[in-house]
């Protein structure tokens, strides 16, 4: 897997070579450039976007996850493994039996983000979710199992 710098060089080379393809209509060239430059997501990776989301609601994420960088990296790796149908799963990926809990945690993070979009502040989201029985149950399970804790070798 190329590092960020070599990936950027490759992407820039491909973008530059698009202009030399005379047979390709201009609208297709622009579409390809936009996709390669990641204009739709401001150039952020999935992991970076997830970290941004978790930072919007620190009261919630601090309850649910201990190491947000590891958690977000694990989500991104798991998503990539499933989307790209990787037969050999990466070490960072969640195990199959962890997926239901991972989805549950993500659903609460998403709910808190929706509440923020509706005008609630982070503390109000915290108060609302803590009144939810399913959230309380998930929180209890997460605390007991130490789900999605960062392995010591990653600290």
C-alpha cells in the first residue's frame, strides 16, 4: 500500500495525464479530476472524517470509546475490507463477532450528530442519550468488555 506522499504523486500524475487524452470529453475529464482530488469530502479520508465526527460530540464519544483514533482506524479498515472484498482481513479490522457492537456504537454516534444538526448542543445530546435504555445497556456492555480498546502495542 503506498504511503500518502506516493499516493499523492500518483494521483497528481493521473490528473495531469487526463488533459492529454484528446478522445475523452472535457466533462468526463473534469468528473475524473473531481473524483481523484476528493472534492466531495474535502480531501479527508474516512478515518479523518470519523475523527471529526467524534470530536463534535466529546461527551458521547468519551463514554463509548477510549481511543477514538484507534476506533476510527478500525472502522475505516473494516469498511475497506468489506467494500473491497479483501479475503485476508487486516489486523486493524474488527472481527466478525464485534460487528454488531461496532454498529451499535456507530448508531449512537450518528444519533448524537443528528441531534447536533437539529440544534442540540453536545451536553444536551449527552443528557438525551443517557436517558435511553438501549444506550445505557450498550454503555454498560462496552465498559464491561472494554470493547474496541486500543491494543497496548498501538499506544
